[in-house]
C-alpha cells in the first residue's frame, strides 16, 4: 500500500512538472523579440563604452576593459575638498 502511494505521488509530481514545462515553452516562444536598440533611458552620468568597430574581438574586449577600469578608478577618487573661506 505504501509503495502504491509512492508511485502515485511520483506520477502526480511528474504530471505537474510536465504541465509547468509545457507552459514555460509556450510563453518563451510567444514572447516578442528584443529590439536591437535599447529603449531604456541612460543613467545620469553614465556613458556607453565606445569601441572601434573595425577592431577584432580581442581588441574590442581590451578597449572595454580599459574603459571600465578608468571608470572604476574615477569613481573611487575622493571628491575635491571645498576651498576654505578667506573671510574667516
């Protein structure tokens, strides 16, 4: 009796998983394609990396890494200190 309940439980679980997978496959094929140009507004102060399109993949990767490194280093710089007032 215990074995029968185990098998029935496994079959019910398998049926539920099959239905979920079927729904996921149907929604993934019905989704519209992503546009090539991003319509998301840019973050203030952020710039998109400029890469030489004539360069090969390795050169483009190195350019992007260098730009990222420069951006991180610039963000880590402390803000300039305000000038002390001469009147005091």
